C-alpha cells in the first residue's frame, strides 16, 4: 500500500482516541453524505416528474406528426398517404382536423380549439389516465360525443351528467358572405360531453370530437389538418422520420415529439440543470469544510510531520497524506450518500413513502425515476470538487513545514 494512503487511513479511522479533529472530519463527511444523498433523491424525483409530464403530453402528442408547410389543411387521400396508412410498422394512423370555434353552454361562451380525430386515436389505452370526470368516449350507439379540456369545463361550468344540456359549437360557413340573417353565416352543431380531461394549459382548451362531426361543423369534407403516426415497439422513430420526410419533400413537415414540444423539453432540461447546480453549490460548501478540518489536523500532527521529515520523508509524501485524507473523507461520504439515496428511491418507488400532500388524479406520491447516469454524475462531481479541496489542503500542509521543524 502507498505510504501516504496508509498514514492517511490511520489518521482517519484510528480508534485509539477521539479528538475534536476527528469530530470535525466526521461532520465534513456527514455534509458530503447529506449532499450526495440529496442530489440522488432530488434528481430522481425530478426525473419522475419529467416522466409523468411527458407521458401525459404523449397521450396527445404522437411520435410523428405530418403537417403542411403552407396552408392549414391538405388532402390525405394521395397514393403515398394511402400506402403509409397500410405500413405494417404503424400502431396507429390518426387523421386530425383542427380549428378554432365558438362554444356555448347555457349563457356562457368560450373560444376553444375543436379537434376532430379518427378512430385510431382511441387505440391509446393511457387516455383514461387524463380523465378528471366521465370517460373518454367519442361515439356510442352511433351518437357523437365530445371530450373537453378542464379549461373549457371551468369557463363554461359544464355539467357532464346533464345529457339534455349539450354544447353548442359555432363555426363560420366557408362559402357564405354577407347573409341577411347573421346566424346563416355560421354552422351550429350540438354535441353532448362524455368526459373532462386535464393535462396542461396548452391542451386544456381543446374540444375533442369524432372526425366526422368536425368535418360537418367545419365544412371540410375531405381535407385534414395533420396526420399523427405512432409506431410499434422497437421501431426506430428517427429513421422513419427521415424516410417519410424524404418522400414528402418540402411541402410537408414531419416532426417528432421533441420538435412538437420544443419549449416543454427545453424548460424541463433547464430546470433539471438549475436544480443540479444549486445542489452542487451546497455540496461545494460541505466539501470545502474539509480544508478547515485538514488544516487543524496539520497543526495537531506537527510532531508526526517532523518525525517523518527527519526520517527522510519529502514534501510530496506529506502532501499525499493530507490529500488522500481529504479524498477519503469525501469519497466515503459520497458513496454512503449514494447508497442511502438509492435505497430511499427504491422504497419510494414501491411504497410511496412521501405523499404529494393532496389528492391528484394521476399520482398521489412523489414519482421517482432513477437513472444510472445521475449516479455517475454525482460521483464525478463530488470527486472533482474533492480533488480541488484536498489539493488546496495538501499545499497548505507543507507551506509551514520549515516553521514546524524550527519549533520542534
């Protein structure tokens, strides 16, 4: 074993007597332990929230979305789109027609986005997880129903149990200009509400209807606003995106989930790194306490240093002792913190020890999603900061070496 490591180990783990320096070293190790465990737990919880948010968004965000680069609608009945519909790699092929419309319920009104979707939309079995009230039913007994966002429900005070009070949807007629009767300029269609969903403000102003109903309301017999494609498991989405984009050319844009929700992904990424940096600053303060404890250790071990130098030990050996002592304090605290953080996250995953503090429709306990890269990141961060702090302490340990010799 390296001499510096051996002596550093003896200083740190010796049980012969307990000095105030040992207590201070223990406090420094405890600080690293708490900081490392906090980093693992908070990053894992943040990953859990990110996973929940993205899973909710993904219920309304397809893996690939095809839209025209010019105009609002396009004809989905071209030969290529027909062949794409029959692609065996597809799990669902959803035609969507979307436009703003006036929604009235009783004496209240609201400008909402009406989105008509084809039957493949209901292949997503996770849609029910977004429902606050009612069910995700778009058609029953040949009767069309609407599923509305929570913002629409709150603005109109919709009672979904009242089957006799349907929503009234108004959309401008496409080929009527300056009619004597203003009502003739609008298409009005009633529709009952089967459920209320809630995801996020970007989606909660939507009224989802069957595609046939939306075509009738918007007076659009064949065109669609977009095509939503979801693939079977194991399919390379990026590769499919490139192939479809090459086939369609510049007339259409093919976007993956990241491109459809760029701001959301950027926000989640920024929040993650800001959280990591804040906790890292706390960890830096804890690790740099090691400098103080090692400085006191140097003063306490003046006689040992003098004996070692008289035996021929040079400055590199003396520096190595205190450098490795600092590293042992940090790494021991870090590994213990990572282990405790891992155990806590596993318990939280299986038993939900820490609750959200309120009744939620989707989750009631803080979600946890552990990633191996987070454990490596925390270990490397602690190690990097420890190398700097221990290096400073090691340099200070030999700075007054000549004075120690004179005193002794």
